[in-house]
C-alpha cells in the first residue's frame, strides 16, 4: 500500500458568507449546502428555530426570508445571498409582537416545541392577509404541525392578533 503524504493535499476551505440575521450581519464559514437551520443554530447560536422533521413537512424550523415564511431545514445557506433572515428571536425585541402576545393571552402552547414555527408562520400570514378568514388560516398554517393538537387555540390566537394589529 502506498501512502500519500498529507502535505500533498490541498485542504478545502469553506467560502465565508455574510448573512443578515435579525438585522445583524454574521460571517459564517460553512459548506454552501448546509441548511440554514443548522447555520442559525450551530454557527449564529440562535436556537429558537427548531429541528422537527428535516424534510420541510412539520414547520418547526419556520423562519422569514425577506418577510416570507419558509422552512429552514431544506434551504441551503448558499440560496440566501443578501436576503434578510428573521428568526423568532428577531420577530420582536421584547416578545411583544401581536402574535406572541395573543399566544400568551390564549395559552396556546402545550408542549411548546412547534410554537416558534407556528408563530413565525402566523406572523407571515398576518403580514400578507391582515384580516384572514378561517379558511385562510387553515390553508396557510397547514404546513405547520402541532403534535399536541392545539389547532383551535392557534386559530383563535391568529384572529386575536389580527384584531389587535388592525386597531
């Protein structure tokens, strides 16, 4: 067997990328194919965005990219470019976004695991449809799964947030 000396290999370095997350620029040195979820959690140290299924079906990893909600577990970091990422930590500085307030008021969370994704999706819905119908809510939120089944409280919280936002 012939061994190749280690010095003859050129080690690959990852390209450094600048990501704007919650209004701050973060330089990350990761494989461009790395899902945004893991960049946020492991390199930017924002752990509010949760890993649920890894295939974009449950919604626990929902973030906003330029204000639009999407699942971060399937989004490669290289696809972000200069777009603004908002996580649950950046939705509001003091936890006083109308959706967050409604969630607390109506005691939506049971186990709580999916709630950051639910809140991010609901905030995106209200941004695009400030007065959603029940059908709008059900259709938009169908990509976010709650294993505890708090869907009725989620829908009511979204309606409450819509009312408080429209005052």
